[in-house]
C-alpha cells in the first residue's frame, strides 16, 4: 500500500536540530519556526505537510540559505552530510546549492528563464558549477533530459519554455535540479499547479530518479493524497511547529496528534455521497452549447479553438451538478457562457423557462439575479476599496431593494455564513481567504438566486477551510433550494458535493451521469484515467484505513 | 513592519489633517508650494507696485527703497512682476492638468472598456501625440492671437493622449478582475460599473500624472512665452518676464534669476509632492509601510 521503506541504516543526508527562525523586527520577536527537527536519510522521501502559513516553505528556504531579508535563523543547526550550513558564507552556500542541494518549485514557468532555450539553461547549471568541456556538458544535458522522459529530446533541447506544456516544463526543472547529482532534492509543491494526470507522471518520475540516484527528497505539500503516494516519512507542521512525525503508514493509520486527525478528517472522500432525490422542475437547461474562439480574419481564416462542443445538461432545483476536467477542458468556458460573461457561439441556455443565450445586455438584466457566481480567487473577487456591506448590498440595490432592507438582510446573512456582525464595516483585506469566500457566497445569496455557479470556489483554500465552505454551500442549498453548478478539477470535492457529474475533455462532454455512477464506476477511459490519477485514491483518510474495494466497470 | 519615519515639524499638522506621516522632503516641498501659491494668489493685494507702471527714472536699479528686488529695463518693480506673473503661470498649470486629466479619464475609460471604441480612439490619440505642443501653440496663437485660452489649449491637447493611455491600461487590467465580473452578474449597469468599480482604480496614477502635467505645463508656458508664442507681453508670466529679461541678462541677471528661481522651486516642490503621492497611493509600498 505505502512506500514506507526502512532507511534507518542509511546515512543521514540532512539533519536540522532545534531550527528556529524569527522575525526580529516585530514586537515580541515573533517566531516563524519553533525548534524544527527533521532528519532525511539517503534515498528517503520526507514529506513536510501542513496548511498555508504553517512554515513548510520557510523550512525549505532556511535549508537552502535563501531566507528573505526580514527572517533570521535564531537558533539550532542545519547539517548537510555532517557539515553545519549556518556558518557558511553566501559564496559557500552558492556553491553548495545545485551541486549538493537542489530545489524545484511550484510554478515551472516562472522558475525558468523565458528568453533562453531550455537546453542551454540545463547546460548553464553545469557551466557554473563544474569545469566540464562544452561537448560533455551537452552530452550530460541530453542524457538527463532522456532520464526525465522528455519526448523528442533534440527538439525540446532547442525549445523555449513557453513552447512546452506545464508537465514538460516541470520535467526540465527536475532535469536541471538533478543534472549535478545532488544528495538532497527539495521539492516545494512541485505538482500543485499541474493537472492530476500530469501530477501522477511527475510523482512517478521523482520516485524513479530517486531509486536510480539515491537522492534524498524533501517534499513539501499540502495534499494528503500526494503524501500517501510518495512519502516514506511524514512531518506534520502547524504554525511553525512539528506536531507529529513518523512513517507514512503509521501516521495515516494511527495519527496521534489531534491536529493530524483533523487534517486527515478534512480530506474529502473519493467515494461519492448518495444523490438526493431527483426533482422534476428543471431550473437550468443547457442545450448544444458551443463556444468557438478565433476564426475571424479578413484575408485569411484564422485558426479556431473549439472551447465548448455541444455541451448539454439539465439541472433541477436544489441539486448540484459538477463539471470536472483538467485545465483547458472547457469547464470554465461553459460556466462563463452560462453566466453570459462571454457570449456562446450557438446553443440554448434555458433559465427558468426562457432562453438567455442570445439576449442583449438590457434584456438579460431581469434574469441576472437568478444566476449568481462565486469565483476561485478570494483575494480578487471582492472590490478591495469597498466595505463588505457595500459589496453585499450592491446587487439588491440594483433591483430596487431599499438600502435599509438590504443592510438588514446583509446582517442576517453574516450570521448564516458564520461571520461577526461588525464584519460589515470592514474591508476585504482584513479577512482570511476562507472568510472572503464566505463573503462572496453571501453576496451571491443576497440575490436569492435560482442557480449558483461556483467556479473552482474552494480550490484556493486549505482542506480544513475547504470543508467548512463546502458545508456552508450544502446548508444554503438545503435551506434555499439553490441549484449549484460546481466547477472543479478536484474529484474528491466533486464526490462530496455533486449529485450529477459531467466530465469534460477538450471542450466536449465525455461522460455524464449521477456522481455515484460516474465516479464509482466510470465508463469512459478518460474518466477512469482521471480517477486513477487522483493521488491517494486507495486510502480512506477520514477513517484511517484502506478504501473498500470497488471494482471498476468494464468499458462500455 | 514599521519603518522608522523621519519626523518633522509638519507632523502635528498632518495628524490634524488626518494625512499619513510624510518624509521631511515632502513636508518642505509642501511648505514651499503653499507659500508660493499663497503669495501669488494674494499678489494683487500684497504686490508693492503695479507690475505695468513704468518709471524711466529708476531703470535697471538694484535693490533700492521701495523695490526690494530692484527694477527692470522699464523701471517696473521686479518683485511685483514675479508675484503677479506667478498667478497666471499657476492658473495655466492647474487648468491644463485639470482639463487633461478630466478629458483623458473619460476617453481612457471608454477606450479601456469598450473594445470596438478602443482601436479607433487609440489611433486618434497616436495622431494627437505626434503634434509637438510648441508647433500647435504657434499655430493657435497665429489663428486666435496670443491669449490664455490658446496657450492652455496648446499645452493640454498633446497631454491628453498620455493620460488616455494611462487610464486605458489601468481599466484594461481592472475589467478582468473577478469583482468586476461579479458586479456584472449582480446586474450592475455598465455606467455604474465604470464609475464605481473601474474609475477608482485610476485615481491613484492620475493624481500622480496630474502633478507631472501641472509642472510641465508651467514650464511649457514659460517656453512659449519665451519664444513669443505665449500670452501677450502686456500680461506678465514667469515665462515672458524671463523672455524680456534675456536682453539685459549681462547687465542685470536678476531679471531672469528671480522668476527662474520661483519657477524652479515651484516645479521642484510639485514634482516632489507627486512622488510622495505615488508612494502613498501605491498599494505595494503602502503594505510595506504597515
């Protein structure tokens, strides 16, 4: 089931003891890391897991000697193969990085230089840290590119980063990190920005290279599924402290710390919840919706992109429809067409009996209030210059509600979404991401919509916050009979909240049906690939045990 | 994180005005500008002499009784001329900045928000930008005769495209923000979205740009007057006082020195205030300051 291998006899590669990092300029000398002890042995994978702000990344930056100016190591030691790194000068650390310790990041596009060919970037690493002749550098660069399983190495060697896919860019980053055969690889959320199928390949690649080279890996992630896939040993962090550590098997089966239990309980289960009874009153019906980009041009027809192909579904009151798919599958295009934030190329969108697909801006207005939206990014979905009250009452005022009534309703909704009354007078930056997402939901609910479109509405949140927001949506749906179109790339979230699921690939719907069927017994090969790629899918995190075996249906 | 701020005598005043704490340089700049504006505004009452009254007996005198800065080649009081002249210079500067910002804001918001209007408006702006303001001023003065209106128009027109580009860039970025899309979903009408969600984003860069236009307009007016394409020489401005004074520069440099000094101080303090406004309104800098 798990990888847990015994590394107790292997030589220690990295050991931090009592590592403490503080913010010296704050009152009270705030500690960002409190006495962190981490040991990583030869060819071991150590996962550092925790929610945002827990200090995972600060730990990795401290090891790399790359702490931001404001942070200072206040105590403890960091030993790499027995050598203390803290007293080393900047120049000594620079030699050590890349040669002995390498790092890969979450976003490979920003970590690569956009104006250099990727092959040259790999060779540059060797140029800086070795005195190999140019021909040998090239030979090694090509060899490492083959090892990370890049197709058509000759072509990619000469490509610029923007010409590669996200997965290929991350492979280049890994090649750059490993070309000098470092003893320690630090991977900071390296698969978070990737699609699940790509994530699976990258995780397999890291594992394979580790086997071949014996590299020790410090893997930082917030995703318990990824932990279950790749970790030998797990350290759970909370507010700059390690609350628990141990072999992955023991930690997932018998978590000792209360915080670890909470974290595991919050991981949504992949097994779909039972669907609610089907109602007949369809509130939203989409028929043969198409969206085609491009194709204009006066002299020559420009290339077209078919972002949505003949998408159709029916959603009835009080139910949730999930649209799942990887990036570029067209799920957000469908959502934006339904919202009429973009104009569909063809098709019908029947909202409460009337077709809104072709309505003009003015004719659309009376329908707008029935259809509300919650976006992914809680930082940007509220106007930063407006108080929460102003944001909440904007919609009702547009439809003629009096200011006093709207404010009273806003105050009532603050209770419903679990925020204090005085939140109304404050500004968005004074709230956390989860709180802001609650406010965005309250703003949508102020309009008493029939349909709520949630576009990756919980994707930017930590798992525990995610669970709370999903609960809130569930409760609002039950009380107000709102129908929800829930767009997500996360099958676990889809399994928890959806009655029906649409699976999209390259703009087309490949599978459509009740969540319990689509997710438990997928008929289409792509759906099956998505489910197979979901990290930690064979582990039931909430109950600390293996998932009961559910046989996959045979392909239809 | 609190960054230690230099303190100055201005701090209590600023606190009373509910303005954020400012650096010493900014405080001094504000004080200088306030003095200049006050003196020029009150000039009709405080100027010791009429700026146009000639006195053939007291030509090109140094500081003498009744003429603290001396007199010019017609025996006119230099102090009075600089004070009165500053009034028109400042009026032209403020008017130009206000008109350019207002017109530029409206055109820029339209260009940034409505894609179809964008292409047409921006090509027109490119054309306007190609006209040098000096040439335009000479043409306008030739058509309408030297007047304050022609000068303001000549300086304003080439400034408008710069404001339009700035506003358009801000609006283009802001219109993609989810909160704007959420407002569309909430049924907020287009004019309301423009005024309430998009325009506030442009104010910070506009205030900064406005101070730069203000300073450069005073300077351009001085150049135009100097070239004889500005306001008629009967009305003193800092520019035409200097233009007249250049003939006697070698005998009496004060003719250029005093209006030049007033002009430099004024522009320097306006630019410093503009920089301070930019720092104050830049959210990234604000975050760092607390």
